[in-house]
C-alpha cells in the first residue's frame, strides 16, 4: 500500500471542489475526485469560523491522524478533501474518526475488514 500525500495547492483544492463529488455529515464534508495516481492525496480545510488557530490546528491533527490510522481501508487513486464543520469544534478523536469512516462508506471508497475477506 502506497501511503497518501497532502493536497497543498489552491488549484488542486479548486479542481476537487468544482469537479468532485461531496457528502456531508454532522462534523465533516468530504469531497472526492479520482486522480491519475496510485495513491490518495488528502487535503484538510478548517474555516476561521470554527475557532482560533489553536482549535483549527487541533482539528486538523485529529482528521489527519484518524485518516492515517484508517488509510489501508480507503481505496487508492483519489483526491480527498475533508472540510471540518463548526459543529466539530468540541469533538473527540472517536467522533472525528467515525465521521470520516461514515463519509468514506457513503462515497464507497472505504472497505471495512468484514467486506475485504
């Protein structure tokens, strides 16, 4: 399994926003778009409406870590953007992890252990 890299350029984010598909839940909005690579690229967006820089960075780390721990369950070849909603301000790690898994299943890019075998 090749590990993911980050989406960093504004142009890459805009392409996914405009041509990708999105689903949302209480804490996150996930945009995905197929890329021409054999790995995923993850972008995380947290608005200033969510909180100050400490809060935003904390939420970014929660999303990145929850994705990292579940990475082998996600299908390869996608650009993924996770947009953190204001409701996520006081979330725990497990809340963010379950929200990320839920959106992965809605997009049909998350395969759990029970469906792999």
